């Protein structure tokens, strides 16, 4: 810590309020009274201050030296938990009352927790005020910013039970005995277990796979006011002592595309601790002295031409939101201004001309050519806007999870954790997870001999500490991988397979590729899940609170499976649904014309879960995919009503949509983006462009063009197809169409 005196008491008060017991602080050649404030806090029993033993002539970094020394300090050795953060970083906990104890409980008692940064920008604040930082600054980065990944750095909290032998700036390091890796219970800010590869490497930036904000965020107030930024620059960077904190540093961290004021909910308990600290007369006097020093330093810096120019640049020159800048953290800052880009999905909403105009404006802003006062007129000239007030909604990627009461776990439940298994090439992408508890089987489970096609599933569920419930007509297979759950339902074609071993529909993609826990609803008969066993199983899972322990739940299926996904999703309020070519019911009293599967008229359509059209209101987001020209499916989809239902059209594929998605290679991104809450209609139709290279689509589009008497369109389809592949029937059709068109135009 260096020259941070006016900000210390808020930081101490806040973290003390959420459960911190002691603060070990290293200082570096302070000019203000940082040392004096910390020494007084030490006298009050809250702080241990140590002068950093770093030698400026060495090649070591100051923080690394301090952390190595910290491990020898009694305060460190006596601690149960250790968190390494700076005075501009605040842990924002979103569960319970916002305290560390609430987080530990909600995350399943891990021994390492990583908090991903959320950068808070300047928000147009020029003047320094002696007021809590957490109350002044609410403009911030969106949670999903994979490029540049500077904003996805994380800091970690380490429990003494974890087998790491070294602490780093961002994460624990070094496990002497690799056999102790199994003792690591490392979760992210959503309580989800971190990817296994992170347990032993030195990575400190989140990826799409390891990102998590649901339970906790590390608010990083990296800029503060323009006034205070001058002091920050004068102080210099702690680890990167050779790098200047100038306008490029400012621009790449100045986010304002989202507003996050959740810290205001913690203000009362923070202020209670702050008032208690300020009740100490000596501490109050030292804080007042710190404020005056800070103000005097600001005035002194502004009197210098270099800093006056920087201040003018910060406050009067229009700069783009950092979301539009692409330079990465490890690139040198001096003299290499960031490049610009327009992130999706905003780019998908703009025409090519609008994109070009906005890129031009962004580059002019990066180059410092536009004053704040002139920005609106320049926007009008180019016909674009730099307003980022709605960017948060466009860029938002963290799913919204409906609040639910904490379930009471049934007495027969057992807590399990996946046991380590021998490495297997097919298992390289699997995730470990926080403990998941299992309910006992419902009373309707039939202990029959069982379907021989399910033998491998039974054994695998037992090996992986899951469960396998079975009746004469259906089965439920559960394998725990992590805090994301996909509930997947068989379709009729899978059920009809008489030989070979069965697995839940989409199992390999969902578990091994996407790293999700899987609850597979299996059919041994074509009964559309109209059985007491399936009804009772979902009643039981719902009532036991099984679904509530997962961060995100997705119900997924096609045709018969899509019916199951739609109708049983009501058992997990707040879940997402991806239904492909669904039925809502096959009750002839409701849909007399849908007789594609005649035997279904004999099924029981009077019992529970009979009509999916009545079961959609509890879902957070339902994505329904169908062919608008395939009338039987259109009749089914038309029955689905609600603001939470998004119907996406996939024409000319009939009822065979799932295989088409696989053939196009777009099923994985669609599933991932539904889970992450970022599959917009524009994004879906962008992915769907891959259909142009599918022979089935080319053929059906050609037939439809001829049916609608559009010969020129039909010729275009033939010409495009022949550029991609040599098809004799298409070439013959092209010759015929050209001849017919020439004759008609005569």
C-alpha cells in the first residue's frame, strides 16, 4: 500500500463488517500518513503493518516479496482464511446477508474461492470527495467481457486446509505432493468448481468455463475520481514499476456500460463499522489529515504542466467505453494506443455502413481528436451513437436465476463428491464440483430385472456417485459434474433402438464437452413419459429441493423429448428450456389432427403433466425451435404463449431439426449460449447461415422456390449449390430452369 491514506478506513470498515477479523498490510515508502493510520489501527488490534522488505535494486516485484514475507508472519499463520486484495478492491457477496460466512455455506464449504474482478469506471466524476468510494461509483463493466480479458482477472481466498504452500497475487501456488490435489475444493464466484487444469497452473484470468459472479464479485474501483487518479499516477504501479499510468491505462479500464449499485445494500453495516472507527479521536484526526494531504497533492499536481494536460485529457476529451477497446494487459501501454472493435451482439444489430461509421468515430476518440463538448455533433455527422446506457442488456451473459427458498434436505439424502478416477482421454474436459446431495428414490421405483440396454448406465451412475432409478417403462440417470444441470429427455428414435447400450440423449456433448451435471430421462417404451414413475420422480425431485442446489438448470429435448422438457420444467422454477420441434400434448381432445403416432391416443392424458402449454409460466427462458412450414409442428408451437417464450424459425427442415443442427456444427454453441443467457434471435440466425451448405436444405429450398413460382431464386439456389458440390440432379434442374426462364421471357 502506498499513499492510500484517505481510503483506508472505508476498506477496513467494509471488510470487517462482512467478516474479516484482521488485516496484514505491507506499505511502500509512503509520503502521506498511510503508515500512521495503519499503526493506529494496529494499536486498536485490527491491523499488522509491515514495511515491505523489497529491494528496488533487485529484479523481484514488490508484491511478490511482500507475499513471501507474509507467510512467515504470525497473523498469517494464525488465520483460517487468507485473502490477498488491494485497497481499491471490495468483495461484494450476493448471498445471505453479504458476509463471508454466508458465502462459505452457499458455496458448499470450499477451501479456495476465486472472485472475478468487476471494473468500476470513473463515471464522469472529476473532483475528489471524502465520501465512501463504494457509494460514489456504480458505472462498471458488464460481466461478460472475454475480449480483452483484463477485466476477467480474479483474486483468491485460501483456507488453511488447502494443500498449497505458496500464495500469489491472484491465487494460491505450488502443491508439493501431487497426491494432495484431491484435497482442493476450489470454486469460483458462482460456487462452481474451477476447471481441473487451474488447480496446478499459474493462470489468474477467468475463462468462459471458469467465470462466475452469481454468489460474489470483486468490485475493483481502479480509477476513482479524475483528481485521485493524478495521485495514483504520481505514486506509480506497484508491480509494474516501469509502466506509466497514463491515458491508455485509464481508457482501458474506464467501463460504464452497466450500473451496479448492489454495494449500497451493504452501506448500513459498513457505515456502522466506519463510525465506530471514527469514534477514536486519534484515528479521526489522522483521517482528516489524510484528506487534507490528498487535496494538497492534487492541487500541486494540477499546477504542473504535464499533470494539468493529463487532467484535461481525462475530463474534457471524449474517450470510448473500454468495452470497445481490444488491447490486452500484457501489451506495452506507452505509445501503443488500443485498437477498437464493436462487440457482439451490438455488431449484429448494425448495418455494415453503421459499423464502419462507428469504427471511424471510435478511432477518432482513441486518438483524442474529439472533445466531450463536440461528441454529440460528431455522432450526428456520422449517424451513430456512443450511448452505452443500454449496452448492459445487449452484452449481459450471466443467467438470471429465479430466487427460491433454501430447500430442507430430506433425512434420507446423502452428500456425495465425485471420486478421482484414472485419467482417460475421453474424460479430459470433465469438471469436479462442489458437493451435491442426492435424494432417495421415489416409492414407485420398480426393482425389476431391468432393461439390459441400461447396464452400462447403472454401473456408471454408481461409479460416479450419481443415481439410477428404473421402472418397467422409464428410467432416470443422474451423474454429478458441477453446478450446472441439464435435464435431457429421450426422443422416440432413441427409444426404438433395440440393441446396444443406451445413454441419455446428448450425453457426451452435455457432460464431457460442456461439463454439466446430467439428469437423463430415459424411455424403454414409447410412452411420451406418461407414467406414474416419471410423474412421481419429478414430484419427488421438486419437493426435495434437488433442483435448487444448482446454479443453472436447463431442460432439453427434441420432439417427444421436447414435450418432456416443456412440461416437467415447472418442477424447477427459474430454469431454462430448449425445446426442438416439440409437442405440447397428443391428447386428441385438444389436437384432433395430430395423429402422427396413432398409439398415443391410448395413453393417459388425464394425469399430471399432461399439457405442456399449461406448464411454461415458471421458466425463466424458453427457446422453441421449429419449422414454420411443417404444419403439425406449427399447430403444437402455436399453443405456447408467454413473454418468456422465444420461438425461433428453422424453415425447410421439417421435423428433423436435431440432426440438422449437428450436421451444421451449431448445436454446441446454441446450447452454450442458451445456458449463458446470450442466444439472441440475431445470433441464432447468424449461426443458421451454415444451413446453406446442407444438401437437405439446398434441395428443399429449391423445391419451395419452384413451388412458389420463383424461377430466378431457384436458379440462384442451383448455382450456389454447384459451387459447393457437384450434384447431377441439381445441374439438370439448373439447365431446365434456365431453359424455362428463357422461353417465358421469349
